[in-house]
């Protein structure tokens, strides 16, 4: 088999990234896509998320952090930046798909710097307001493709793509 044919058979590497909770629930709505790609799933390590390792092949965890904990959050975010760098080079994805939130920032920024295509899906929960992560991704053009799930969100993100609901 020549070099061209092997490249055609090789699946694209796609990293799915999300913080835990509702963002992860939204991202997992895309799980039927997993079988089409050489995928990895990155989220925060919580008791509830440990079972993901039994259901999906390539699951990795970042430290769980909440901006409500003002003393520990900056340190966990810094540690997550280093973990994100490691995971990025471990999987070296062609694409990164995320529904946010803060957990996605470092790995998507790293991916953008090193040439991965970043697809950001603004959360379904927001109909008329921007999320912090969405606003940053849009303003600083971290995402190559910025998708909103409500037509009303195009008023806030005029250059976004309306993709409809992922539910």
C-alpha cells in the first residue's frame, strides 16, 4: 500500500474538551461522532466522571477547579495549563471541539498556537447572554469555527455560525 492510500485510511484525530457538568453533558451529545475519528475526551476529574473511562477509550482528566474558590483556583488553572500541554502533545489533535468552559481555555489556546482547528460551541443554556469563555474565544479568535445554538445569539456574536441544538 503506498503512502497516499495509508493517509486516506488514517482517521482524523479529534479532541473533545469540556469542563464537568452541563458543558460535558452537551459535549457528550456528540459522542456518536467518536467512532468516526481517532478521538480523545478531556474533562475534569470528579467522582461522577470516573465512569467515563469505562465507556470511552481515550479519556483524560484535568484537575477540577471552580472560580468560586478564589485562593486555589489560580493554582489549579496553572497546573491544568501544564497538563493541557502534555495532553495536547500526547494526542496531537487535528481538531479540538469544545463546549467550554474554563477547562477548555488552555488546551484550545495551545491547539490554536500549534495548528489544530478549534471548534467552539456556545452553551445551549445561554439564549441572550455571552459566557465568559465564549466571549474570550470570540474576541481573541481562538476558535476557527464559533457555533451558537440559538439564532438570538447571532446578535451577540455576529460572525458566529448558527448550528442549532446539539440535544
